[in-house]
C-alpha cells in the first residue's frame, strides 16, 4: 500500500482515539439523563472546550484529553525509545509509564527522563487517572510486583500505538503485536480479561491499516479472525476467551440490527468500565457506523458508562480504517495536543522519535508568555 496512505491511517487511529477521548471525557461520570440535561436530546455531539467539570478556572481554550490519551502517548514514546536505545519493548514501555506516573504525582526520579512529552504542561495534570494504573505503577516504581485481579479498561485504552508502530513495513508480526499489547496491559491489569481484549484491538487495528480499501464486511472478518488468533495465543484461558468472544459476537449481531444505541450499549454490552465491555462497545459502534465517523463517536460516548475510554478505543479502531484526512475538521479543531499527537503519529510511522515540533511549540509558548 502507498506509504502516504499508511501514514494517514496511523495518524487517523491516534487522532481518532484522542477525539473519542476528548468527546467522552466531560460525560464520563454522567448518566444519560444528566447528559441530555446538559447537552440536549442528542447528547454531546461536539467537543466541549468549557471544561465546566474541572475544579477552578483552568480552561486552556481546548477540548481536553483524559488519562487515556496521556497514557497512549507515553506508550508511543516507550515504543520509540526501545528502538532508540536498543532495548526490549516491554520494559521500555513500562519505564515510559513510570514517567507518566511521575507527571501525575509532581515528582522526579533519576533515570526516568527518556520521554520528551513529560515536559508538556498538558501532560502534567491529573485527568481522572485510573486507581489501578496508579497503584500498579507505584508498586513497580517501589520495586514491588503488582498483584491485582483487575479487568478494568485502563490497559486496553492505551495500546493503539503498538499495532500502529508494528504494521508499518511489517516491522513486527501481527501475533507478536497481539502478545505485546496484552503484556503491556498486564503490567497494570492482571485479570485475563484485563489484557486479552487488548490483543483483539491490536489485531483489528493492524489489519485495518493494512487494508487498501477497508469495507464493513472485511472489518467484520478481521474481528472474527482476531478472536480465533487470541484463542490460540491464550490457550491457558479458555473460559475467559470464550466469555469475551460471546460478548464480541453479541456486539457484531447487534450492530446489524439495532438502531437504539444507548439501550443496546447499556442493556447488552455493559458500561465499558471493564476491558471486555469497552472493546465490545467499540466494536459495536465502529461496525454500526463504519461509514460515518461522526455518528460512531457520538454513539460511543453517550451512555451511562466509561465514555472517554469507549470513545477512545472506537476512535482508535475506526480512525485506522478511515484515516486522518477523513476525520471531520470540527473534531480536530481545538483538540488538546492535536499537533503533538500528530507529530507522534508520524514518529510511529517513521519508526524513530524526533523533538522538532516540541521544541518549536515550547519556544513559541515562552515567547508568548514574555
């Protein structure tokens, strides 16, 4: 496939995830009644720059991203640092997550200074970080082995850069990508259903980026292929794989028949607070509106559950199919860290990290402050 088209797909997946995250973040802890009361009968349909849910007057004029996109960007930096410093991917990504943890606590620690994005003010604010991520990474930082049975969605919402990096020029085999995505999620979420869903998301993103002209039926086939692959990759977890596969099959079936998005999500697929439900909702929304990125985003966030994470994963998947240029401009305007995310997407495509855009932005910011 033409390299510029691959680049557009990589950009689309990373920016699509940020769009879904920013769209869903204001309503993450609201039920549908509260959402409709504030945003009207159709719910939230455009990025909200007002930041009314934040404490104090911290508005930066942007539609802000949550910890989902923060951690996604650190995943990307960990991948690229592995290439730069010639170290294995998993420990490099883990170190990047520790750097993210330090941005959340306001601390510094010698040796954890490889991710240039840690200096960005927007990545040094707390945006409802998940307790499991914070606790597990703090254990790792203190030299303890994390022990939990969490299947929360904090693992799956951050892994999109792994297939985006690996798919370019076939840098990594698709099965290797699936296992790495699961291993990265298991760093913090150790229930099998906390990390196995990440393998499926990695699989479908990889396949969609590779597809010259993705169509809905092809996408559906990729999902089913992916379920078969994870059954082979995780033979020690047949019960969890079967449970997850049944939920995904339900999402596929409902995407063919249902027009009542909120009711379908809440009654059939759950709230998205746990990884298998997040992925099921993302599969449902991206299949139901495969040809309409806007409607898919709206459906993915207007429910009683974990709206930013379901929006983020939906955007990661569908963005990989449609590409950056096809994402409506009104979703890209005023998106926090848009240019940084775009630059990191290009770094993933190139396979190496660069700092030009960061230094340019920092210089411009300082000149403006003066």
